[in-house]
């Protein structure tokens, strides 16, 4: 049995982690791969600024090191921020992936240009910077948002009537006005809109959570991990630097959705 740890870049209660875990249906999962979801001990809350991005990077690094010590075979930064990915790739000798890079790679294979449709304006800049950093700048047609503040605990539950129609409207503008031919959901908090949009839009819609899960599963199958040339190991790790910081919530959640 291979074990994957999906790390959210914010501290979350177990009930919220169950919402994230629910996006991996039984039809997508395999009996020989288990998946657990966890948040960080503390740090960022909304990833709305460079200050928050830095906190998220640091605390996802902490959570990933802890997951490795617990025996996980692979780690995913389960957010379109890809928080902590570069640092964890340097520190660990197991596969480390991010949801954003996984989603962008899939979108680039499915079409010529993709647009990201996300929840609110503060995430827009980080999306552009992340796509550019990974070399997808010329593939990115646009980043559009619907002006709705995200909820990392309830996700889109209770907001479907408002949010789904707005997402469809912005996605159609991306196709008609921006030259996109693939749509990427701009957050793993938005997975509840995937089926709605996929059924209505004339193009592929990439769910970053699914893309990340299948990508990391493939790495495990092939027995590969990130390049040590690109991500050299630190000479003097200091893994205990966060250990005295108390946890805001329980670190992880395992339930019927994650095994």
C-alpha cells in the first residue's frame, strides 16, 4: 500500500479536511493507494498577499517533513499556491508535487491556451506568477475571478446557485474574449463546480485536485521523483525549527473518503 499526504497550506479543522477529501470519488481512487488530508500547524489563512504566501511556504514545509517522518510515500501541496513545493523537493527524497503545476501541465496537453477561473481578485496575481514560474506564461490566456471571498471550511457548500453561474459566465468570457480553449479551476476549494462547468462548457475543465492526485499516483507507479540536480539537498537541515509552535487544529483527517 502506497500512502499519499495531501497538505493544505492553512490550518484546518477535521470537518473542513473531510470536505477536501470528498473530492476524490471511489471511481478515481485505487485500492493500493491511500490518501490522507492534513492542514498546517499554523501560518497562513487566505493566501491573499506575499506575506501569507511566505507563511504558507514555511508551514507546508513543516507539514511535509512531518508527513515524511510518518512514513508517507509521496506528498502533494494541495492548493493552487503550490506552497512549499520547492523546499520540500529539496529536503525530501520522495515525490513532491503541487496542484497548480499538475493542473497547468494537464491543461497544456489538452489545448493550446488555458484560462484560470478563480474565486477572488487577491488570488489573481499569484496565479499569474505561479504559471510564469513553471514556464506556462505563453500558455496562459487569462486569469478571471468572480469576486466571491473563499471559504476554506465550507468550500462552495450553500453557495452553488450564486457561484456556479458566475464561474460559467467568466469561463465563457475566457473562451470567447481571451482565446482560451481549456479552463482550469483556480482553487482546490472549487471542486464542487467541476461537474457543473464540464457539462456546460465546450472545452475541457481541469479540476486541480484530480490532476494532482493522478499525477502523483503516476510518479509512484513509475518510481520517479524530482531531480536532485534541480533541487539539491540542504547541507544542514533544521527540521525542528517549527516543533515548538502549537497546532491550531488537529494535523490531519482520515475517513472513508481518503482510503
